[in-house]
């Protein structure tokens, strides 16, 4: 399986962002990819909610999603849109939704981000994703012609129980699109993604935002593709563009046979605490 990864600097204009995505679909097809992976918040990245609200739509009315579906059908290419900000969540909130589109332009899977980024960083940055977004409540696997693809988004990567559930259900590739902050990216990005690949015995594809965005935030970049042994097959560093990686699915079977961690998993019950 050949995958293409888009590393982008998504801005505040959905039309401009849609143009980046449709061009990436064309580049991915020209490069021989079977599937394109894009970052979290591929359609709009704007922390100023009073401005962003004018561009927010539900899934049926989102112009970025419509443009990518049309491009996917035109190029006969599968696309994993890392996520879009969409209306229609619980309590009037938004959803941070990943969407898998097949080569006919049809939606094959949807995943709403479960773990929301509510943190105060030592740098003074404060994020309260739950103020605007409703969390998802279920894990999702997309069945593709090449492998079973487990879906997740950004902050999810810190919660290994999600990936345990996905691999218990048969996931062979884990998609972890992100818009990671620079401080946390420098500290944890590579080690967490390699750990997720190793413990799951699965490929990890992490398409990321990169650079200083129109809304003022800075993201870490370093989109990664990691194999089931934890070897980094692709690191895009900083900047924007489309890059490619080839996944040898025989490698997955080889690694899982060498270290049969999935077969050896046990359910952990109550914890005894000594007094």
C-alpha cells in the first residue's frame, strides 16, 4: 500500500483550504498513492470563534468536504480527512470529525474525537476544546481494500486504551492526524507515536499541521509514518507539502509473529492496594 501524507498550514478561509486539499488529492494520485491522509482541522483552523462561526456547517453543507469528495471521485483515490470542524454536536456544540472517503467519493466512515484537549501549558497557552466541541463516544474502524484503518485524532494518542480497542477489533493501520502545539510536540510527538505503533504492532500514519497559522497559533509539523516495529518510515519535518511512504503489509504479520503482544493481552481486573 502506498500512502500520501499532506502536511499543511490550514488557515481561516475554507475556500483556500479546500484548494490545498484538492491539489493534494491530485498530487497523491500522480505520485502513485492508494490513499491520502490529511491533518486534523483540514478545513478550517481558527481559534477566534466569533470569526470562525460564519464558516461552520454541518456535514451535508460543508463545502470543504464536498470539494474533497468530488476530487476523490475524479482521481479514484481514497482520502482520510484527518478532521473537520462541523456543527451538529450535542448541546449545540461542534464535532471534531474525521471522515474516510473512498475512490467513488462516498463516505465510508466517520469518527468524532473522543478525548478533548483541555489543558494549561507551562508556556501560558490554555486550551479548552470541550467549550466548543462535544466528544465522540465510540471507536471506529474503516475497512479499506488494503487494511483495516483505526481512526483517532491528535490528543487521543495519549490514551492507549483507545488503540487497544481498535487493534482488538482488527485494526492494522492507525490514523492519528493532529494539530500539535510546538512545546508538546518537541517533548512527546515522536515517542508517543512510536509507542502506539510498537504496542499495537500496527502502522501509524500521523498527518500534521505545521507552522504559524493565520489565527496566530503555531503547530509542530513532523508528519510521521511509523512501521509496526517502531521504525520511522517518513518524517516530514517542518513546512508544507505532500510526501509518500510504502507500507509492506507482510511486515505487519512478521512483527506480530515476532512479538505476539496482541495474542498475549489479558484483561486487567481490580487493583489491590496494600495498606
